[in-house]
C-alpha cells in the first residue's frame, strides 16, 4: 500500500516505510538475494552458476518474511524476485510521481516523528541507495528468463535517477525564490 492504482505514492506510507526500517530491509533483501544468501560476493551474484531457482532460508527470518511478502503464494526463483524488486524500485525512484503526488502530507512533523516527511530528502536518499544497488547489476550477463525485463527496469531506474538529479537541483536553486513570486 505504498502506491495507489495510478502508481502515485502515499507520502504517509512512504514516511512510515522509511522510519520503521522497511526501506533498509527492502535493500537488504536485494543484496541478500543477489549474494545467494551471503554465499557469493555481490559482484559475482548475478553471474553465479548456482544462483538458486527456489526460495532458500539462511536463518535470517526478517529477510525470509520480506522475501515471501513480495511473492507470497508460491516459491520463486532469484530471477523472479529480482525482477519484482526492480519493478517496485522503479516506482520508488520516479521523481515526477514522488514530487507531484496528490497524497502529500502537511509540512509538519507527524505524531511520533521528529521531523516532517520531505519528498525531496526521500528522493535523494532513495536515489543514492538505488544507484548503488543497480550498479551491482550493471554490466553483468542478463538472466535467461528475466534478463530483458530486468535490463529494461535498470535503464528506467537510471533514467529516473538522472531526471531526479535535475528536479532536485532546480528545486534547491529556485526554492528561495518561490516566496518572491507570492509577493509579486
């Protein structure tokens, strides 16, 4: 429930997702799956010959729950998990949808929170984490079944990150002048 049917984010849900550690677990699950449960170095994960095709368990119950959350009805291979993970990441790094969502929060701290949710700060943080994760897949031989879709997702994510750089850059430069337009 992070996004509505039009792929627009609920800022309240994103705020809770980040503050409760969901986003950190999301990226940890990626690294865990790519490293075959910590058995393979991350740089070799996608090209590892024995990348598991089924769900595996290494004693880390929180990652098991997160992994089964994404694909709850059947056991899935690592390629299928990574494909689903990348599709969710595409939504999480889309700067237009994050910044222009109709489901924004007021600019004050929520109950139990120290500071208000900032879509800009969320985008900066998520883009950094996403770029690091996607670079683990960049330049690797694609998987047989999911390789084409995963490659398309990686390119889309990189495009969103580049577009986000410009959005973030212009919002930081022109933010002080937005109040001037109010008075003119």
